[in-house]
């Protein structure tokens, strides 16, 4: 009888000899090279004498094969894509109708509250050019809010307005939240004589719920990303006249002037009533405080322009240190 157990006779490693002299007594399945590479194996890890060198076989391609590859490569490079390049909208989401207007001087405008802006986010239109003459233009879609708007192609849904618009201004206030006001195109790319929001409920609480999309476009009316759109210059780089107009659109600046009205202008009174047009009222107060008939006087380099500029800088500095200004910042950060 053999002194070795029976399972050694079936083939397998022989552990009866020292480790340095062991031999494999059975065939071992060598893994495929692709499997080895998937496990992180590198050919450099192999022993030099364990890898058999294979002769290199060079296959000359036929002319037909070369021609087919060349045509395929050219077709791949030159064939246009069926899918248009997707440009992210400046804003896409829920909104609320705050106000609309149709006047000879301002045209057809609509002001809306942006409901899907987070408490720590800034106004998505911040930095873009605004104003009737130079405001950023958009391809605009506005329709009644419904659950399908978030999961379907909104172009296929019924819209209140579908056309081009121009950015008039944007704001962040305690009363209205994050807002944007746009000028609607009254031509063939917009409306035809009648304001599309006429008769709809307005207001911060009772206004009609909407779903909107604003895609910025260039001068050739092609969609562009917001980062490629022209930007407004920073406030401290704007002229004093431009700063005055910018501040006058801020509701908290209007409140700031109203609380200090007597100290700023004494017994004088603006020609415009505050309730009728807060922005125009604020500009009138500023002009009375500076003692000028027109704000453009501040652009001059004579004494008549230097003194009003000094007074404006002092007024702007006082506002940015006031409780009204910091209340506005608290609203933006919460």
C-alpha cells in the first residue's frame, strides 16, 4: 500500500517535497490575455522567459479597404448631426404673473415672479444687459402652469405667449421676491396688437401661475448660452448717471429715500407721485437732492458736474450702509 493518500494519485500539487523543489503535476488553465488585463495585469509583470515571442505578421491593406475606410472617415467628419446643439435656457420653471402693461412709451411689457429660484441663488438674469434699447433678447415661451410642463416638450403645449422678448430689468426684493420684466415683441415674432396677458389675474399672491422659458439669442437670433451673452458692467464701474438709474429700480432704495425725504430735499416735492411711479419718483428726489435739472449734468468735468457727483457718491454710500440695504441683502441670502 502506498504511503501517500489516494487523492495525490488523481493529479495535483505535490506537497511532499520542499517548496523550492515542488512541481505542478497537473495542467493549469492559463487565463486569456484579455482577462488578465482586466484584472490590472501588465505585461511588464511577467517573467522574461515565460512569454513566448510571436512572429509579427504584417498585412498589407487592399486598395478597396483603404478607400472604404477613407470614405467612412470623411463621412463621419462632414455629416451634420441630426440633433441640434442644446443651449441651456437662462431660466426654465414656474413663475407668477405680477403685472403687465401696454403704453405708447414702454410698449407691451410683462413682469413675473420666478418661483423656482432657491433661497441661496441669485437672480438668473443677473449680469445681463437690460433696458429698452440695449436689453438682452430671448426666445420666450410662457404658458399656464400644469404638471405636464415639467415632463414634456413645452413647445407642444398651449402657450399664452411664444415669441421674442427683451430684458427690461430684473430684481430681488422682499415684497415681490425674484422678478424679471421683459418687453414683448409686437411684430410678427411676437404679438399682433393685443397684450397676451390682458384679463389675467396679477399680483404676488393672487397672480396667475405660469411656466416660462427664456433662451438668450444673439443678433442673428441664434440661441446662445448665458455665459456668451453680453454682460452689464459692475456697479462701481458704471457712471454716476447710470448708478442713479440702477438704484431707482430698487424698491428698498425708494423706501430709503421716502424715510429721509425731508432731510434730503427739505420742503421741495417731486412732480411725480410715489404711488403712481416709484422709479420716476426716486429719480425726481435724487435730482432735487443733487440740485440739478438733469442727471446727465454729472457727466461734465466742470464744477457744475463735479459737485453733484460728490453728493451722489455720498448718498449712494449712505444707502449701502443703511438698514434698508441690509434688509435687501438678508432677503437675498436667506
